C-alpha cells in the first residue's frame, strides 16, 4: 500500500514578472519502505515539488492537487495538525548540512528539540535517545558529540547528524534533497549505505532527490525523471536505467562518462539548455532538444501513460520501444 | 623537461592560536604541452592549495614551481608579465569568477590587452574565442547572468584563452554543472588540449570524469600525492589502497542496484596528520610498517608510482594485490 499518494500537484510561484508554473501536474506514490527517486537537472522542479509537500514554499506560492499521507491531505493541513505531521511523521534532510544545522546550538539541543516538542519526552530520556540516534548514524563518541557544534564536524558527519535529527521522532517518510551532492564519494557511499540500512531495518520510506543517476542506481527502488516541471518517465530503477525509453532519460545517461570506456571518447552532451520555467516550450517541453521530435510533439503535451509493467512514459513517438 | 612542473611543493597556512596546517606536505605534479593531467582527491586533501601554488596565488614555503624550466614567481603587487600570464586559471564557480557588472566581451578584452592585441582587432578576436567555446559571438555584449551555468564556465575558459596561455589550471571546473553541461565542458577541454596543444591541470574530486578526459592522473590524500600514472592504467589497476577505495566508492548509473563501497573513518585533521603513512588509520591492508615509517614513492609500472609499502619490491610480506576489478 502506498504511504504517500501525490495527485495532480501543480505549483505556481510569484515573480516580479508575474506567476510562473514550476511544477506542472505531477502524480506519484511512495510505498512503505521504498526509496523513491526524483531525478532531473537543476530547474526541473524537483525541489519545489517536495517543498510543497512540507508546505515550505515561499509566501504567495499557489499549490494545487492532493498529497494523501495515511489518508490525510498534506497540502490541506494547517496549524497544529501541520506541525504534528511535519518533523514527526515526515522529516526532511537538505543538501547542505552546514546551512540546515544551527551554528550556535549544540548538536544535543537540536537532536532533542523534536522529541521534547513533539513527544513531550523529558530531558534525561531525550538525551539518551539522542545518543542512540548518533550511534545509529555511526558518529564516534556520541556523548561528547552532543555537546559539540556543527562547525566542529566534517561534512559527512554533519550530514549524518542532520539525518539523525530528522530521524529523532521515528518518521515514516524521509525527504532527502540532494543529501550527498556536497559530499565526497567515499563519504557519499557511507550515507547511501546508512539510508539503505534504515529502509531495510526500520521500514523507512525515502523520497530521494538527486541529479546523480549513479546515486539513484545504487539505492532507489523506483525513479521518476523530471523535466521542466513534469514527469517524463518513471519506473523501477533497474529497468529504467538499463533500458531508458524517454529520449531525455537516454540523453542524461549518454552524457555520463562510462566506467568501462577506455577514456578519450566524446561525451554526448544534450544540445541546447533546459528551458527556464518562464519560457517553457509548448507541447513536449523537451522537443527543441529532441532528435526524435515529431510535429505533434510541438503542440500536444504528451500524457504520462503506462507502457509496460510499472513503467510510465510521456513520449508518443516512443523511439526506444523495442530497446 | 615538462611545460609546467611543481616539485616537492609545501603549502602551510598559519592559524592564530592553533597549529600550522600543512595543506600540501611535499607534492609534485607535472604537465606537458597538449596533455591533460587530473589531480584528484577529496575535500581537504590539498589539491586546491596545490593548484593555487602552481599558478602563484599562494606562495609555497618549500619546493619550486617551474614553467618552461624557469621558476614561476608567486603573485605580487604589480601585474604579471606576459610570460607569467601564459599560465592561466579557471575557478570552480563561474557565478563568482566572472564580473557581474561587465559584459563578457569586456572581460575577454582584458586578456587581449594584456598581450598587446590592437584594439581594432578586439571585437573579431573576442567573437572567435567565444565561438571556440561554443558561445555565439554575438553574445559579447551580454552580461554573465544572461547565460546558464555551463555557458558561464565556457566563457570563463574563453577568458583564460584570451591571454593565449600555454597552460590552464582548472579548479573543479565541472562540479557545479549538470551532467549535460559537464559533458560539454569536458569535451571542450579535450579539444583545447589537442587543437591548441595546451597543457591542462584539471583539479577534481570526481575520478569518473577525470578518467574520461585526463591522460595522466595524480591522486592526493592529506597533502601528499599517493599515486600517479597514466589514467587508464591507474583506473583499471589501482596500486594504492586509497585510489582503490576512491574508485570503489563511485556509484554507476547501470541500474544494477549495487551500493558503492564506503571507506571507514574520517579524513584526519591536516594540522595533526597520522604518523607514518597518512592513510594508515583507514587502510584495509595496514600492517606494522605503516604507522611508523613514511613510505617513499615506488615505481609500479611505466610512468607509474605508488606511495605504499605494499609496493616495496624489497618487502618480504605477501602483499595482497589490488586487482583491476572495480565494479
């Protein structure tokens, strides 16, 4: 059963030049214990689409659609009900732990705040739980770490502390926005292994936003590829990455250096640049960069339709159908 | 003689009240004309400090920087000579390195003026340089914010080219870019090295992309180069345990669902480096010599060196081989 069902999510943000549609009708669901991957380049609407779930959008944002979490619409929650879900049932980890951690509060204070606010846990018990959490994310000498400040830890440790804080109230859903992008690969590997363990041992569901298809490949069960505010392709990670059907997914993969290549071969860049939200092309937003575009692609927005077991595709020409 | 060479360079940062940080603790790297050399390592390994020392942005306390065989002095108050300006640098973040208030044409013109190109020829030369990096020449009158991140990085490269360099040192030129823009810049670098016979020193934390574009690679860990050699050989058969760990940690977008290998422990504080081999507290193959002796660079193949006792030909211990399988 799905833990989260997002239907028809549409986000418009106000700008000086009027309203701009950032997320343009997105549907997906996240199962229990599932790592759901959201892939795409900068500006594709990945981050805004999850900030909308947490109601963390800037003032004046207009959100349409539904996000059913355990029978309740996250987008309709207000006040107390919202605070109860946000931070307890659904927690979030951001790209840069140096900005998401408070620089002047001890790690212990930040770890126990959630517990004391959401669950009314007494100080002593909260501290013990904080130590457990730091042990869980493998911070050496957790008792000492409680009294430390963010700047005293390395980038990888900070991100693990941010994850520990997010896990404090045992959320069912963790939203992780580029959690390893700022980290070195050896440290990234540790974070990915941690998320994988939490999913397996605690049944944690994760929405993982990343532009790195390598990261996606190693941990996500299911991937949705975003382009210009819409999902263009989605499916189980293994099939989607091994046999991409959308020309954009294929182009993203072709742009990566291949580990078994002998080097020196040209990487295949996608011609042009992703459209800005203000100037999204009509029809399929990818058509100006697509070698397979037909006349109808310039006019009609392609619907995201099932093409095979668990796979959805928004590309009527479907040039890689047999691949 | 290499075109640009750093020999046994040491860079030390003094900090008030704390111990001095030896960010580069005796590292050497060399670049030939037409060659792309990758300098790879993780945060805090000293690769950017070494790059800055190479172009003279920081003065090393020991070692020397040689350009065309002659010492390249560190930056002083007066302008660099035309000879010195033939070593150029491109920075990680083109949003910060380009001046937001000047047109890109004006910024490229600085390099032309430096090498005495007549004003009447500026416009044509600027257009050529922009075309060379894949930007329409008509864009010269526009400002940096009117371009995407990938375009800006290519403009930053064009600005370096305006000075007609022999060598460009690029500090993480790809890491702020999306995959497609990264591919464009990577292809551009290869083309520049081949067509202009430029030497490129490419600093990167991303061994995957370096493997793709660099002819040779040096791997740094905590201020020292632990392995160097032709890229393909190093990638296929790493001889230092750290290189092996770095390659094993790269996730591959093959859909196989394999978790990358994590390296235990943390990068130590460069102000208090471990004794002996600096990698020994995290090394899966550590043995009794490692914490006590500092390993020298052992030759491990044509043009290859590894700073690891496992590669000591005189050692009697049965050394585990690191094999070429990295998947």
